[in-house]
C-alpha cells in the first residue's frame, strides 16, 4: 500500500493526478479485497470514491483553471456507467450493480486523463478477467456458472490504464 501511495509522486507531473491516484488507491484496494471475499462492493465505499474523485477534479478545475478536464471526466463517467449498466441488463445477473457504481468513479478518473484512458481501463479489466476466468476453468477451479468478482479486475485495469498513459497525458 505504501508503494502505491508513493508511486504517483514519481509518475505524474502535477498534484491533481497524484491526488486522484491516491484517492483511487485508498478506496480501490479495500473495494477489491471486499469484492474478492464477499462478492460485493459496498455503496459507502463506491460512493465516497466517486465524491472524493469529483471533489479533486472540480477543485483542480477552479484552482488550476483546467476546466477542459471536466467534460472528458463527465463523458468517461457516463459512458462507463451506461456500458456496465447495459452489460448488467444483458447478462441478467452476470454482473452486479456494485460494478456499475464503481464504473462511475473509474470513468470519472479515467476521463480526467483522457477518453483513451477510459477505453484502456475497460479493455484491460475485461482482458484480465477473461484470462483469469479461463485459467480457473482450465485448472478445474471454476466453470461457466462460477461467480467471479469483477471489481478487482476493474480496479487493476484502472491502475494499468493510468500507469500506461501517465506520460502521454496531462
């Protein structure tokens, strides 16, 4: 955890991405552990993650006059929520509402870094989830009906996205 909190200081070039990273890690790691253990993403954590990230982005917009980051953040949040909500409806229970709520924060933060980050985050989560799911099936630890929590893959996908795009954005 300490390394994850120190890493952004050496990766990002301004305080807003550092704060967004720290907020995401502070809430994302407990969310991942809880989802792995209990197959749920508590509303209090997903809600506070969204509020804290929104607060950092809005304050940054006013203090640094970076209003150009507000629209991509909003588009990221709304597009990921719509995408995950569609999957929830289509899959008929294959994805939980907690994942949809988490996607709002991931989209908001990714959008701040650019819409490309939203795509990378989502794509990385699905690739990771697929690889692990297939690996578990090959190992005989799971079958097609086994519930695998998706929140940790979303969180790792977000971290991969931010690390991969740190030097190309902002």
